[in-house]
C-alpha cells in the first residue's frame, strides 16, 4: 500500500495527543485530517470517507461503542481503531463485536500504531478489492440463463445488452 494515498481521520479530544499522533502519521507519509471531537463524525464521513478512522475512546464508553456501530452500519468496510487510556477486556470484546478494527492504549506506542494502521488499511483495501472482484465475477459469464465466459460470448452479451434497450 502506498501510504501517501492513505487518508486517516484522527479524532482525538486531547490536543497534545492529536498533535503527536498527527505529526507522526504525516512523517510516515499518511494524509491526516485531525478533528477535536466526535460530534459530527457521521456528517463529516458523509462528505468524505477516509481509509481509516482513529477514534478517541476516552469518555463515555457506551457513546463510543454506539458511534462505532453507527459508523460501521453506514460504512461497512471502513476500519475504526479506538484509542483509549483505560479499557478492560470486556469493553474491547464489545467494541470488536460493534465493528472496531482494533484498540490502542494511550499513551500511544507509535510502533504499535504503525502496525495497527497498516493492518487496518490493508484489510480495508482487500475488502474493497474482494467486493469489486465479486461484482465482476457475478456479471461475467452469465446473461440471464445463458452461461459462457469466452470472449465471443462476452461480445454477444454486449450486443444483446445494446440491442435490448432499442425498439428494433
């Protein structure tokens, strides 16, 4: 993955943490969009979906998990990594059930963050590619009840598609 093309939405209420993580990500050539709070996250995503969301998980745990679930219900393949200073194993398990890609403890270990970001982005890109290939596969080789994948059959399918929409 060419990291210069990877867009990360960094949502962290702590300005020091946001600056440290944002600076480090930029040094690694990631494109970073910093945000100070979780309010408006869904609206922000509706106008521009990044490759990864790094989400501040400190505060109301139920609110964070609900937000992760909302993000995942709208953007199924968008990885959300939760960064938190104090979370127990049951909360991590619940977060994973709600759709979190991973959890990172604060203060953030930048080496661990790098691995986490790379893995989440790789998984995101693979899921997108799988969906594209599944879509292509479903279209290829089938035309209603006719089956055939040869180049000649693909040409015939194309002709049928074009002629089918006319009044000939």
